[in-house]
């Protein structure tokens, strides 16, 4: 926009120098307000971006915490499985020992019956 052309055009329509000066001042004021509004909008956009980045960081932190919790739960489940397997092996060994003891008792009973006969 060529302000000079605007001023010349208005002057050609018979506007006084005072009116022209007022018009130029109005244009300059509007321009300054537009620049200030743009600066305010840019600052607001920067604040919004900062807030969005903080939100994304918080979400990532929550994701990390959730993953850590899932990993801990999985490790606990694996430890429980290992403990169950060990308990089962212990029970099987005890059952095997009881079976052998019963076989020994049966053999002793058989021997006692044979001796009585």
C-alpha cells in the first residue's frame, strides 16, 4: 500500500492538511495496533506450544510409568510361576518319598506275614 498515493488521492478530493494528518495518524495507529495484536497472538501461540509440549512430556512420563508397572507385574508373575514350579517339584519329591516309604512298609508287612506263616 502506497500511503503517498492515498494521501494524494484524498488531497485531490479536497481534504485539508489537518484532515490528511489525522487520517495518516489513524492509519499509523491502526498499523501499530495490528502489530501489537500480532505480537500478542504470537506470544499466545508460543504459550500454547509450550503447554502442548508439557502435556506431551507428561503423557510420555505416564506411558513410561505404566510400562514400568507392567514390567514389574510381569516380573512378579514370572517369579510366582517359578515359585509354583518349585513347589510342585517339592510336592512331587515328597509324593515319591511317600510312595517309597509305603512300598517299604508293604515289603515289611509281607515279610512279617511270611515269618508268621
